[in-house]
C-alpha cells in the first residue's frame, strides 16, 4: 500500500531527476559549450570557407563543421548566459578554426512558460 509520505518522497525524487543540468554552474572548460558527438548524430553540416567569419547554431543542436578538410561534430548545449564564443574554444588543436565566431540561439524547446 502506498502511503502519503511515500508518495511525497517518490514525487520529490522524480523532481530532483528533472533538475536542469546547468544548475551546477560554469566549469571553465569546453563542457560549458556542449560535447563532441559522432558525425552520424549531426542534423546538418556547415562547411567553412576562407572568408567565413561566423556560424549560427541553436542550443541543443548537433552540427558537423568542416574546416580545411577536417570535421568537428559538436552537440551544442550552452548555459543561457553563453550566446557566442570562438570556434577555436571547442576545436581540436589540429583544426585551424581561425577567428570564427559561433552564435548560439535559444532553443524554443528549452524555454519555460
């Protein structure tokens, strides 16, 4: 038989599991911008040319970025306070990311209200 105290305990446990990941806070590492992902997980591919200055992505989006014959596939999961950063922040050292700026748009799925 489920009692009211047990039901309340179970409900609070389930709420704790749904806590936002960013509640931990910024770490000062590449993890603040998301994480590497397999190329097959990408929803789209962006190929950067010599004249490229920026790219636009959406928070929660997984993108493959091609730079000078090399590819980076990244799942962008940023904190609400991070709306842009330099691509070289997440690019491996062997990828010449140059001065490309990444602009991260809010994902409507993550908005409250």
